[in-house]
């Protein structure tokens, strides 16, 4: 009886610790995604304030996302030698300080430099937070936990850009950016303190030779075909998403939207995206992962194309549905990554996966900024809407690649 009681107490403490770790990592996701997506409000404001072309707007987004992509893989490798919680906290503080200084910027070059440093600060968050959550729920409901973690980022995407839009409309964008920076710095300290108390993300122990040879490859990839397929989907999906969100405000401005209206529009997209996390989770349980991804990708492409022909109010009504479809794919996709990677290589695998997506997300605004300056924002949207349909063959590849994994684990939930 005593042993059973001790086991029950230990299980409760482990479950409580896992939930707390998920809460802290979810908070980090909230902060980073919220600050990142506040750029979609700031870019049109900076364009007006400093007389920037759409190519320059795309370049600003390219620099931020590119810096984030560059540092994700090094962050994954560094976390195998240094404390992940320290790397996560320092990155968050770096991001917050960059936003503080953005409130003092005076032109395009300064914006480029500060956004580069902000992107570097954002780099560690996705791979390290995902790894901490996956480790905390290694023997529990990992897919559900990663879904909650991803959902927390969507809350940040809704809340912080909306707050920024209101503040910018009332007292100007500089005060709004300064406030976001202060929030980022305070959050960094809170994240470090909380993870330290939980004992999560401490410096990893040195591995023995036998432990290092457990993984089938240096990346720990269990199925190369499947991992390549989800990486290709991530590349196309993220490229389209970042391109769409970067130039959506300019499309709405052409339809007659003001600053507050643009803020509302971005909030509507991300509110739909947050709802899409839950909706597509249920769909994945009923229809299977592959059918759900195909459905959401088709709906995303169709929604972007239909949006072009809608008046402003009609476009605002459609945006939550576009958000549901656009985020539905990512919610299912991100929760599948860990299925293709051995546990001891989660940090590397997540870092590689996020780097592929963020690299596409960095290049996309630059390319479509050039296209928009040459042929108009509407042309960019048509191309983006068409590109998303290229993900469908890779979705079908995921189904084929998961069959040996399901046989190995006796798991029939992925169909």
C-alpha cells in the first residue's frame, strides 16, 4: 500500500510539473509569436512613416524571419551542451530589448539592424520550447500538449497585435512598440525563474558513447521519406502564410481600411487560426491527419483567391475562415514532427523543421514584395493562393510514410 501511495504521489507531482512546464513554454510562445506578428501592424505604419516601397517592406520581414531561421538550428545544437532554459530566457530578453529600441528608430537601415537582432532573439523559442514540452510529456498525451503549446502562440498573435493597433491609433506606434519591448524583457525574467524552480531545461548531462549511438542518424530521423514530406509541406505552407500576412494589410488598405481596421483584420485572421487549432484537432481524430491537411490546404488556397474579389466588409467576414484553414494545417503538422524523430534528438529535429519553414517564411515576403511593386498586391495574392495547392502531393506522402511507424507502435490514430 505504501509503495502504491508513493507511486501515486510521484505520478501527481510529475503531472503537475509537466503542466507547469507546458504553461511556461506556452507563455514564451505567446510572447514571441505576439511580438513577431505585431510586425504585420507595424509594416504598413513604417511604410507610411518612412516612405518605404513594398520591396523594402518585404526586406524588413525577410531580415527578421531570416535571422530567426538562421539561429534555430544553432539553438538546437547549443541546447545539447548548455541550459535550454537559459538560452530561451536570453533569447526572449534579446527580443524585448530590440523592440524597446525599435521605438526610437529613425529610418530603414536602423529598422533592418534592429529587426535582425530581434529575429536572432526569437530563434531559440520554437525548437527549445517544443522540446521541453515533448520531454515533459514523453510518457503522456504529448500530441495534445504540443497542440496546447501551439494554441498559446495563437492567443499571442491575436492579443498583442490588437493591443498594438489600439495603442498606435491612440498615441502612436512608437509608444506601442516600447510597451511590447518592456513586456518582452519582463517575460524573459519570469520564464527563467519559473523553469529554474521547476527544474526544467537544465544543462544536459554528458552522454556516454552507447547513448550517443542510440539514434539512427545524427538527426534522429526515424523515417526520412515522412520527415521530408512534412518538411516540404511546412516550407510551402509557411511561405504562403508569411507572404499572405505581410501584404494582407496593403490589400485591405487598397480596399479602404484604416489602421484600426487593419488591426481588427489581423486579429480576425489569428482568432480564426486559434479556433482552427481545436477544430482541426477534432477533424484529425475523425478524418485522419492526411485528409485534414488536404482539406485545410484546399480551403486556404480558395479563401485567399476569393478574398481578392470581396469588398472590405466581406473580406473582414471571410478572414476568420481563412485563418481557420491556414492554421489548421500547421496545428496538425507540428504535432506530427515528434513522431518521426527519436526522443534524444527532438531538439535537433524540431530545429531543422522550424528552420525549413522559417527560411521559406523569410524569403517569401521579399519575393512577393518585388512582385507587388512590379505587378500589384493582387497578383502576389493570386500566386500565393495557387502555390498552396502544391502541398497536396506531399500530404499524401505523409500517409504512405506513416504506415511503418503505425505498425511499429501499434498506433492507428494517424490515418
